């Protein structure tokens, strides 16, 4: 998880650097920046109308270019970035979808139950033609969709009873606007009563109703009273302009941020005394002033702060977010981080997508589960102070220059999704290249595995897990499952191959006991070499019989021969017994070679006190057929048999999860052998 988070942060850093690189290229080719102001005089009449349409100002009664230019100047300064975005949106001319309501419940769910937006619905009466024709309706839909106004068509033929109850006996236009200034309040339906069925007149009717919800100030005394008043709103945004009504994007934002931000329009058209505006720091017209408990912020002085709906919406969301905004942001970040698994995972293509689907499901489930207690905590009244301090921290951090760059990059990449996806794909391919190069030396089989091999291994793992469910090594019960449930033995016999060759995770190997073989006495190298040579000769002659007899399964019958405390311990009947100076072998081991042959007089005497209590005493590894040397590392299995650490790890890692001697499962604990106390202190002769 931390690796994917690191790669995601690295990707965001790459996007930030790439945006600065694009700005440098534009400056090198044209000599302008996105924040550079544009003189409206140098623009054509068509571009000026495009700017007014994006800001939501009507120009139907302004035939002269001079009048249109003055209206652009009155609504706010024009930057190169805003001009580029407006022209790009105009050239795109994408068709905007409109909702077709199927009945009363559908209309109620989308229109009357939506309390933070504006709806424009065309009602078509029975056996009547629509009020707005198809061509004009498409223009209207495209025009109002720029300001977040949703549109739809309700045909009374689908639900005539509801139309009669509403009084919709003729075709008309209905606009839905929130009635109160509180969040999630009631909505009211307004019916268009104008005679002119034109796009500009209908749009002027919509903006007039939307602007009526904004508090408007017409004199200095009212402004002074409002400025010094303290109420429920922590954030207020003022528009000081010489306009009849605020732009449509300003009115649309006031509805979108109902209950969070208060929008105030200050009409300074006929003001004589503007001294109070000078006292509060307003010198230019128009001005967008954000007032917070931390101070005053002038919107439009930083990167990406354009006079448009998208720019101001992202700015206000960063200052005063709601819970849904934070949830969507966390959802996007978590899924971007989860998709990194597609490039980090190495091996077959199907394996990558299986891991990706698993990661997406896990991360999204954890995200939703973690958000549930957060939503519960936010409802507690004791966390109001914590909520206020969190918003204060957001306002401090998001009014910095770095935050304005981040918002500008967000708007740039959201308007160019192909660039965003291509950079994400390129970043992922680079991660895949370096991960493959890093893992090639350590695990070549995993990197080069094809789809068929991986599916085969996945099926083997699934069947092994299905027929061999295992718990952790430490918590597995000591008693055998076969003693409690005899049916389990018959069930395993029905699948002998799965029983003998399970595919089991190797995590339990690190929990197996390990220690070093130590001896009490020191002998000459000649004696040790002669003894080892004799053992090797015996092992070479009898090794064939040993491996042929490994598949036999026998029951443990342990017999302990009491010994003196002179550290000449005895092996059990299953492994070896050191009575009369030699380790005696069990009947199973006599078929092959002697397991744990040991001479107490001629060889070094092992220090059995360093061995774990449940391990069988022996001096030879049956995997490599060599004696234990002083200082070598040993490892024991749950059955009690002991081997060289390297030998048994290679044996188990190869998929043979059982003891080489008795075939007891190496991941399953066994009843420890009972060792009695020695009866005398004499060394046996």
C-alpha cells in the first residue's frame, strides 16, 4: 500500500512539473501567460459575445461592439486563460443530454427532491405541440448547461393525472429553484409567462429568478451594516460591480453553495459616497471580495482565478467543502492508487487483472467502511469546534499561491482528460519497466510466467486451499483431526494426489525451531574423517532402499530407554536409540540405512541440552545423508525429526510439505514425545 501511495504522489509531482513545462512552452512561443490580462478592445465581436455567454450576461439589446466591450469590462477582468477556455468550449460544441421524465415519481425524485440546483423543464400537454421548438430547445439546453442548470422534458401523455393535478393544461416551461437560503430546503416551481419564445428572453427570465435569491445592496449605509454584521455564515463573497444584476454564473453558484457560502451583490451604479469601500480595501470595479474570519481575500489575483463558473466553483469547494466533496476526492485517490497494482504486479496478464480487481474491491470496501464512523462522528455536537478548526486550516492552506497552482492544474487536466489518462499510462509503464528490471534477478519465473501457467498455479492453489484448509502454525490444535473426525481420513483418501502433494503457503517455515549443533568433546580430525567415511560408505550402499521406503506410512510407537544425566541421551524407537553406545534404528529405518548412527566413545558427544525438548536426538540428516558437524545450523519439524536447515528448507520449498522420514505434515503440530527423567547418574556402559 505504501509503495502505491508513493508512486501516486510521484505521479502528482510529474503532473505539476508537466503543467509548468506547458506554461513555459506557451510563453516561449507566444510570449504570454495564462494570468496575463487581455484588452477587450483587441478582441473581435464574436469573441466578446463568447465571453459574455460564458459569464452569463445578456447582450441581445447591444448591437454595437463598444457596448458589448463595456459590458465585458463591467463584469470583470479578462485573462488569457479564461479566453482560451471559453473559445475551446465554444469550438467543442458537444451535445448536452436532456432528461425525459417518465411520470410523477421520476419528476419528484429528480426535480422536487433536488434542493441544491436549478431545473428547467419543458411540459408538453396532451395533443399539443411543445412551447419551444426542437432547434431552439437544443440551443437553450446548451446555453443553460454551462451554469449547471439541468434540463428535462415532461410529456403529459405519460402521466395525464399528474398534469391535471398540477394545472398543466397547456404546454409551458417550468423552473425549479430552492425556496429558502438553508441547505436542503424546499423548492418552488416557477412557470414562464412571457410572450416571446426566444432563447435570450427565456434565459433572461431564468437569470432574473436566480438573482432574486442573492442579497443585493444599493447604498453605503446598508453595506456598512451588512459588513459589520455577524451571522451564521463564516464565508461571504461580495461582488462590487456597476451592473443591473449579477452574472448568471454568480447566481448559479449561490444556489449550489446554499447554506455554506453567502453571496452578496453590491450595485454601485448610482453611488456618490464610496469612502467606506476605500476603508475596507475595495478600490477597483468590479471586485470579487471573499470575507472570512481570517481576513479578506481578493479573488482574481492568483493563478487560475478566472471569472467563470468552473474556476470559482473549484475555489469555493477548496475553502468550504462538504462531506460529499471529501468522499468523492478520497474515492478518486483510492482508485488511482489501486490501479497502480496493474503495473506493480509482475507476471501473466491475467494475473495482473485478477490482482487489480481484488485490490479495487478491497480498497473501495475499506474506504466505505472507514467513512461510516466518520459520518457518525460528524453528527456529534461535541465535534463542532473540531469541525471549525478543520475548516480554518483549509482556508489558510487553500488561499496560498501553491493552492492556486494546484487548482489551475486541476482545471487544466479535467478539461483535457486524454492528456491525464496518457500521462497516467506512461507513468504506469515506467513503473512496470523498473519493477520488472528489479525482480528479474530475484524471481525470473514470476516475471516470465505466461497466462496458462499462472491459471494452472491458481487452480492448484484453489484446490489445495479447498481440500487442505490450514490455520496459522502457532494456533493449530495439537490433537489430530483424524482422531476427532474419522470421515476426514476417508475424504482425503478420495483425493490421494491432493493429499500427498498439497500446495501450501510457506510462511510457516520461519516459525520452525532452529538451533546450532554443539558437541561436548573434541576429537582429532583423523578420527572424525574415518568415522564419517564409514558412514558415507554405508549410506551409499543403502540409499536406494531409503527413498523407496519413504512412501510407507507407519504409526508412531515411541519407547524411551532411561539414561543417566551424563548427557548420553536416547533416541526413540521411531528414530534412534543410543543404548550400548550406538543409536538403534526403528524397523522402518532398518529397511534403508541407519538414521542417526552415533558412537558415544569414538565420536564427539553431542550437547543434547541445547536441543528443544520435543526434538528427537540424532546426529545425521537423511536429506543430504551427512552427519551433523559442530556448529552447523539445524531445523526441526513438528514430528520431532531434525535436519540441516538448508536441506529441509529446500525440501519444503519444493512443494513437499511433509517430513522426509515419517511423512507427517510439516505445517501441522504433533503430540510431543514424553521423555522420562533419568533413573541414575551413571553413564551406561
